[in-house]
C-alpha cells in the first residue's frame, strides 16, 4: 500500500508540475494576445451573416440586433429556423422589421435538404438566400460591436486565408453561480487553451461563435454536405479548409457569449456535450485538457501525499490560476471579477473532463444525439 501511494504521489506530482508549466505558458500567450493590434484595411467584400435559431432565449432580439448594426458597407443578415413556427422567430421578426433592407427571414421549404446535425439542418434553410462573397456563421447567443465585420473580413485580403474564426469571452446574464461558472469557462480556460494550441500547431479549428469563410472555398469543400453529419460542424469546416492548403486565421476580435444557464444541471449538460465532442474529435488533445486544471491536480496531489508541503503547491496553483484569470479578463475584455469562484471552476472542469470519458450520447437542445469515434452523428 505504501509503495502504491508513493508511486501515485510521483504521478500526481508530475501531472501537477506539467499543469503549472502549462498554466504559465497559457498566461504568457494570453498576455501576448492582449497586446494585439487591430487588423488593417478597409474591407468591402459582400458579406452574408447567417444566424440559425432554435427556441427562445434571453435577450435574443438584442443579440440579433447587434449583428444588424455593423459599420460595414455591404452586408446582409439572414435569420431563420427549421420550423416556421419556432418561438425564436418572434424576436427575429422584430429585428427584421427594424431593418427590412438589411435583414431577411428564412425557414425550411419543401425539398430543403435534411442533415443529422441540428444547426446544419437549420443552415440548409438559410443558405439558399445568401448572396455574399464571404459567408459568416455565428451562433445565436453571441453579441458583437459595430466593428465586428470589418475585423473578421480584413484577413481575407490575404489570398492564402480561407476562413477566419474568433475567440469569445463569457458574460453571465444573471448573477447565478451556474451562469457565472459557464461564463468563466469561455475566457479563463477555453480561450487560453486555444492560444496554446495555436502556438504549438497553428490554427486548424473553428468555433461556432464566428466562422467566416470564402463562398468559393465553402462550395469547393462540399458545402453543408461535408459537415452535415458531424457534431462539431465548426471544427470540421475549418479542418477541410486547411486540407485544401488554405489558412484559418484566428481573428484579433473577441466575440461576447451571453451565458444564461438556468441551473447547474443545465450547465453540466452543456459542458458534457462539448467535452464528449472534443474527445471524439481529438482524443490525444482531450487527454491533455487535464493540465488546464492546476487547482484540482494540486488538491489530488495533496490528498495523496498527506504532507504539509503539498499546501504550498495548492497555494501556488491557485496564485497562477488567478493570474491567468486576471490576464484573461484584461486581454479578452471580460467584465466580471470572479476570483472566489476559480477553485470551483477548476474542480467542475476536472469533473466534466472525467465524465467525458463516459458514454457517447449528448444532449443538444431538446434532442439526444449519438456520435461515433470520428464525431459523426449516428442513429
């Protein structure tokens, strides 16, 4: 028993040291992102923003309206749902009535292709109405400023850029613990991990917060047919862009994700879906996510060793993690200070990571989806 505890102490100690190194590296990458400069150039390419909707959500009209008030000369916004009776269309109609020359509504007509991925299934109803040279796909819970389009379209001045994606910060819509924890994950853990991945292997991924893609490239890779069976349609889309020898650019612009988790149970379901999707797409990368939870690892190491010096490791892990949280708040423009919730965020993240190794069914809105090892939706 003593030998087993000693071996476990060594293993957890190594994991903790690796996590501390990772967190320090992520801190440096986050600070460097905060020193970024806005992309130059006056982009004028015609743009179509497609916003797939499903169900009502808090402040939906406000979020949609932010995409319709861009300081950009040539763009359209297409709002829509698969079902013409979807409750989200109440807010969409309100927004469309304010800008009838700019905003249009769409839903599935007879003959519209059907896809296993619910979001792609909705996009199938919107895409036929898009006329832009650049297509922009953005999730419904995002909020942007008037300079958004200029920022994400500017990189296309480089012919080697096939797609552009954005990081996102979280903002809790209500002061509940669930919403705060959900918001924290966006910029305190996810965004820094993306910057680390960018430094190590470049950008081969994209995020539902925003993916902008050349229409010609989108058509060349197979359009919606190429991504319709994949749960992580955004990641798949950008991977196909890279396979064609083009770059995916990580924009300097940071989108804001308005988080409204009604309960801790809802938060757990959302994060478990993301975890299982990540594991299906990148098993090795998913295993490495454990290093993003230094406080949880320090706590486990302390329980195993049962020695007072382990408390120093726990304090150091918290200090480094708090420094990363502050850097993320500054660099990504987050508004909340949630220092007291950092340990809870780390422990929750570690628990979700562990649960992600379980069965493959995931909940998406009101649907249960099964995915295979490649991330394809089956059944």
